[in-house]
């Protein structure tokens, strides 16, 4: 704002540029009016080049040109708002010319100045739009690169998950099954301790693999809730039956409190709800060395509020609240926000010695969110225990009322010790380790087992003596349904001798 930059092109010469102080009286004179003003040919703004004395300098006219900006284009106020910044347009008649500027020419200059102002504004807008276009192209190139990188990452993740799902889980299940069978044999105390350690570690690894697979499906949105009617009271009792053996070893009593108004039959995803409760109660047992654990289930009232979550029950659904209170290691209040983060490691020594919180709570939070609920932890600090609380939305089943009146017919319980002694079984599995594991488990039940490694061999070997055929359904490129039809066809004449076909995933 202190100097005025001047440039001109005359008779196809190269442009010349130089500057003059903007505080010159002549510039203030021109900027002070919207009219074209005659100025001295000797003015600094009119001096093009030295002129010899025999030539008389031509008349010079100067006029201000408003510098319009996009933000100034307001129809009601134009051009008043655009009078803050100007360019200076200088017009010179040829030296030693008899011509002079007339009034109508000066009016024409003023009109031209306005046209130049519009042209300059268009040029500025065009320049800005070209800059925006270039920036947009750069952003598009960056987005395209990011998209390709994301697609590559997704493919790599999917490949990894496919390997984990089959190539890692299959041997892990084999280790668990064979360790379980080995546990049933005569072992020295040292051997038994080793086998139990293998079994415990294998189960931890299998749980981690399943958690990683669940989490990846949750994050890419492919995991959906499987809604169905189930017995909510039975689900809680099953969870306790699963947890109690571990709690008994640690001498931790567990109590279950079901509210009187808690519906028996509800609509929801039984498997995921059970997984949430197992994770939370499992953590309570894991981080408690002494004391007790209580599990309370009740219907969340409409006036109950936790964090920023509001419960709004209707006639077709309600919110289940589950509280799991333990007297274990507790959590530092500042660590509570991190507790639902994947593989979170808090400063608690108790947490670190127990292997961190892993993925269990992170997955539970996502499942709770899928069920339109909320989950949080309360603790007064280390060594003071903690309470995990969650609300989930469940449907109210029509069977709840029916069961109170007529009772639900119960499925007959399967005997705990069924007699399979001498039962002839055929196992078809491409994987040798899986074949050995399945055979070991069936032999342990007293079955007489024959194993084959292909569908063709299975078709050739199967006979009326085999009462059950276990078929691997994970063989790539094979339509197992067609194979099972061919087995059925083989026994068309002796349908009563046709074996039961069981799919192995």
C-alpha cells in the first residue's frame, strides 16, 4: 500500500515496469474523483522516456479504475463498496500533437475505465477459478491415490482374515482337541501341568482369533445382528454355568439377581448378547483375586440416564440393564476412557499382569452399539473393584405372555452320557490333522471310525454299515451338496440303511 506499480506497452515494445510513491499529490487527485482528470505530462506517472526539447509533450488524462473483488459484488451497493482499492489508467496523446482531449472523450474514458474494471474482475475470477481447478485436480489425484491405497489395504486385510479364518483356526482347534484327548490319558503330574498349560494357551489364542474376526466384520459393517426369540433367564444361567468352573478355582462366589419384572422370552441376537455378558463377567473373574461377583439384570426405567444416553421404551421393546459388580483390581478413573479401546494397556499393574484388556471390551462396546444401547464402567480406583453396566434394546416376545398361561413345551434333554459304543462312522476330511482330531474325539466316545480324504473315496467306501458320515464342507471347488445327493442315490433301494450325513465346517 506504499508504492504504486506502473506498467505499459507502447507500439509493440517490451513491457516496462517501475514504481512510484502512492502518496503523490497527482495520485490522490485522481483517486479522489470518479471523473477522468487531465494531469501534467511531466507527472511521474506519465513519464515514459526522456523526450528531446524540440517535441511538445501531448496531453495526458488519468482515471481511477475500481479493483472489484468477488466479495464486493453486491448489486445494491456497487460501486460504493468497491471504491477502497484502485488501479490507475493513464492515457497519453502523441507528442507534438495538435490534438486535445474533449469533454465527450473524457466521458468515454470514464466508461472505458468502468469496462476495464469489469474486465479486471473477470480476470481475477478466472484466475481464482483456475487456481481452484488446479487445487481440485490435486485433491482428486490425492483422493484417487488414497482410494487405491485403501483398496490395497482392504485386500490385504481380507487375505489375512481368510488365512486366519481357515489356515490358523483349523490347526488351533486341532491343538485344543488333541490336548483335551491327551488330558484323558494317564499322565504324570508334570505332563498334566504341561498339557493344561497348552490347552489354556490354545483357548486364549482361539478366543483372540475369533475376536479379531468379529472386530474386522464389525468395522467393515458386514456383521449384522441375527434376531430371534430366546429365553433370557436361561441365557443368564448358561453364562454362569460357563463361568463358574473358573470362579470356583479362584474361590470367587458369583450371584445372579434377575428382577421379577424381567421378561422371560425376548427378541434379539442371543449369541451376541451372550458374548457381551461372557466378556464382562469373564473380565470380572479375571481381575478379581478375592471377594465376590454379582450379576444383576433388570428392566431399565425410562427416567434412568447414563452418560448422554436416553432410554425410550415402547410397547414392542424394552431396554435390558445388566450390572456386573466385582471386588477386584479396580481401575484408575483416568484410565476408564481408554478401557474400551482395542488392546488398551492401562497403568494398572493388575491389568498388565492379567494380559491387558485385549479386544473383549472393544467388541462388547460395538455389539452394544449395534443393539442401540450404551456401556460404561464405574470404579473408585485401584483395589476398590469396579462395576460394568450396559443397556441393550430387546424386543418383547408374544411367547412371554403365553408361557405364563400355558407353559412352553420343553425339548427333551440329551443324555449327558450317550452310548455310542460300536457305532460305525465314516469321516471325510481333506485335512489330515482335522481327520485325526475328529477320529480321536469319536473314538473317545466309543465309535468305530473309518477316515477318507476325498469325495470320490468317500463314495467308494461308504456302505450300509456306516450309520453316520461326517463330511468336510470347506473343500474348495467341490459342491458337497452334489456329493451328498450321490450318497443318497447309492442307497435308493435300501433307504432305511442310508447313513445320516453331518456337515463339518
